[in-house]
């Protein structure tokens, strides 16, 4: 078996308005746009990547903003909450900030000893800020949120499943071990310091999720280049049907839909977002992988307007 997976690499969701999505993540949440590209499977749609200063694996929330997409329904067979990590002393700062930015949120609550602030992205995707004393110092971007309160990256994700056993066994194979449980929520934890938590919620009576805006497309986990092929074989041995390795320019990927219906990606940590842009210039220009570059004149005019001028000013 390959080595245990340390945690999440990135999470990709579906949005509607790219400008609204950009403003929410860079202004309200204080993350940085670290890559502006296109969905390589549908080049008429942006692929926007947010994260810390350099887009470190474990910090990157990405979006496909389909301007004509219909709202989805959050339910079983999906990632149903994306959890971001903040320092333990930042709860009051973030409740005040969300209110000042017009972002609705629930009152802070306790879960497994942590303080959690639930809120939603502009398209209705459930999100949470999880405050912990062991939040790493990280590499916060220059932006509206002071470094001492900045989002450090992912805490984890929550999966909603009609039947949890198959996905739970896969998570254990990946190195996520069951720890705490309460109210039909089983926590699995890996060994990394970012994105190391997967909460599995089992409810056979809950409605099945439907893809659309406000839902997660897939969750990606960190693997090494050297072991990615081994993960492909391990998924086949578990009865799944993984794709072959796909070059996404900034990482290589394998995709497999789990027994519970959630799409997992196994993405390499390298080469990273700075392979084609300097850290200082990340996100400033539309970047295409070389196999799409000769189609730039066709692709660029068909993308919706995405103005970042107000933020940059």
C-alpha cells in the first residue's frame, strides 16, 4: 500500500456569478485568487482557485462558475460542508467580520470541543469556520484580514451518505482513522495539519443531493507523484473505477466516485501553482495549460467578464 494521505489538497464547487464569487472569497474571507484559468473539460467556464499567498495544497478552494447553471440541492452523495481552519482566538473577529460583510451566519456552536461558525457561500454552499489552538501559522495572503486572524486553509469536509460503510472503509485505507462520533456524525482524521478531517454523516432517509450551483463537485486529497499510480491500483482493488492519471498542469489527478456517491480526486502536491507564474503575479492573468494556449483567441472572448479592479485598487 502507498503511504497514508496527509489531508485534503483542494475542494472544487460550482458557482453562478464569477465576480460575486471572487469578491466573496477575496474580500469577505480574505483569501487570494491564486490561479485564473478555465475548466479544462469545458473551456467556456472559468476555473478560479483561491488559497493562501502561494496556493499551498490544503488551502485551495476552487470554483467552476457556470453563469447559466441552476441551483443544486445539498444532500446525500455529496460533500455537504466545507470547513476552514481559523485560530482559536479569532471567533469574535470572524463573527463581527461576517456580519460587517453582510454574510449571514449561525451563532457559534461547539462540536467535538471546537468552536464552529456555520455560514454559506453566495450560492448557498454550507461552510464552517472551525477555531483551534493548533491552527498552523500558515502563509496568509496580503489582504483585508489581519494575519493573526486569517483562514489557514482547510480543517476538513463533511460528507453526507445514505450508507457510510463503504466510504468509511475507503477513508481508512487512505489513512483517515475514525476518532470521535456523535449524532450520526463519525469523524475521521489523517496525520496532516491542514485538511486532515473528514466528517461522515449517515442518514438513509435524507434526500439525495443534486448537482448545481451551491454544491461541491469533488474533493481532492494530497498524494505524491511517486505513489499516485499505486493509489490508482489500490482504488481498483477496492472495486472502484478510477480514471487514468490526468495532467492538470498544476497537479496530476485521478478521479474515482466512492460507494457513497462522492467524487474523490487524488491530486499530486507538485508542481503547484507557481510552475507558470511567480508568487507575486498569481491570479492576475488568465493562465492556460500549454495544450490549450493555441486556443486562447477562441477561449478568452467567450468567457464572462471578471473584473478585479475594485479589489486591486
